[in-house]
C-alpha cells in the first residue's frame, strides 16, 4: 500500500563471480571479495561498493559502468 509518509532508500551494488572469484563491478580492481554471514546482516559480501540512487537514470548509469568492467569469456557452450 502506498503512503506519502513512508521514506525509503535505494542502494545499488553490482558484482560478478568469475572463476570462483567475486569482483566488484562498480569499482575496478576491487576483486577477490569474501562472502560472510552475520546474524543481523544475513549473508553479505564485504567491501562491495554500494551507491545510493534517487532516480532510475542513476541506477542505469551504474549498470552501464558495471558492464564495462564485466568479464566476458567464450566457451564451446556459450559463444558470447
């Protein structure tokens, strides 16, 4: 249910797991991150960049930035 009195925030993170290594796609060179579990936070990746956004266009720009860093490999099963 929509309410004008509610406040919320949206944060974007973008990561990839490639050859069993977790890399941050919003911060080039921030690789080999670790997965942790905490009773209050749940499961999370430490040192993963989080960026607060207020508009859809900001989120799309971050996704484009991450796509530039993302690794793409060709295999016999997956050409692209």
